[in-house]
């Protein structure tokens, strides 16, 4: 059986690339719901519906485990999927999100000071990051900046607009005396370098592709029964729900090589 990686679009390819680097032996299926992207400005019920359909598609592709790389979907839909959808439909499969593993990595740094979250409007509205942080640590505080406006700007590679927004976010994080910033959106690895340049020295900027592969490796180690189910041919398949001319180029730069994107509807 395979490992599924889900994102609302193609940003999750950055996470998949990092997963393959650390765990190249497994077979992966990627699913990007490009038809409904951006999720970050949709209602919780729409996000949950699209995520459930996408995860269902990945399970039908014989995935034993699905990683929801999309922060918006993890923050909004994961609980419902784990508590209602899985037990009813796929009781022997698993779904993992990115919010809790990311916060575990942040807390384990044991760095004093405010934690900053840069995420989509829907992720911020869900309050998943502050809620999950309280379960892990009572001494750390968190501030969130909603940055859905950055998503289309990254997609269209509009550098001047991107730099302007990054300067504004960096200023806000400085004002809040933020000591760790988490790029909590699959599109944001693209801005890591410029944000690091703009932000106060001494502030750590964390991108999820540095966190999730280690967390997945640990999870698989802790679950030998899952490990035993996973096939090891190093195969990769990529599905999107809507084809657009520029996607080939974006996929190439974010995944780091030419890939064949198939169109599918869940
Ligand atoms: N994939 C989304 C996330 O990680 C960002 C793009 C969107 O709004 O769909 O939150």
C-alpha cells in the first residue's frame, strides 16, 4: 500500500519532495485539488467536503496513510475526518495532519518568546494552532497573521507584490516580539529566504518541509503494523483536479523535476 499526500494545490509538492528525500523507498500518490483552490478563503463546511472527497480518492488509490499537507484542510477538516469519516469508512487506514507535528517541533526547540503563525485566513479563523498549542505547552504564547492574499501572488510569481507583503508581515512579527515564525501554508516555503532576510535577527523561521518528514519517519517507526503494509518500489503518481497551463512549470520548480500530472475527479 502507498502513502498519500494531499494539498489544495501544488504547494504540497514541496512537502512530498522532502518526504521522498528522507523516505525514498515508499510509494507515494499526490493529490492536489486545483479545481477548488484556494481553500484559505472557503467556509469550514466547503473545506471539509473537498478534503473528505480528496482523501477518499487517495484511499481508493490504495493508500494506507494520507498526510494532509494543506494547513487549511488540517486545521479545519482533520478532526471530523479522524473521528467520523475514518471509523465509518476506512477504520484500518490513517490520516495525519500538519498542525500538531509542526507545533511539537516548535515547542521542542524550547525557545522563549512569542510564536508567530503565518497562514491562510481559514487556518487563522479555525484557531487550530492556538488550540493545539495550549494542549502542548501552557507557557508559550502565539500570534497569528492571516495571509491568504499571498497565495495568488506566489502562484503568479509577482515578486514586487510578494516583497511588499513580506516586509509588512516581518514588521508585524517584529512588533509582537516574535521569536519563532512558522510558515503554516504549503505555498509559503517560497518566501522563506526573503522573510528570513527581513525579520529580526534571533528569530527562527520554520518551514514545514523541514519538520514533516522527520515526524512521518518517527510515526512509521512507532507503527510497525503500518510499516509492514507499505509497498517499497519508490513509485510516484500525481493527480490534480484541474489542469492549467502554468501548472507544469510550477510543479517543476516546486517538485524539482518534470512530473506527469494526471487529471482526476474524486
Ligand atoms: N494549501 C493551503 C494551505 O496550506 C494554501 C492554499 C489555499 O488557500 O488553498 O493552507
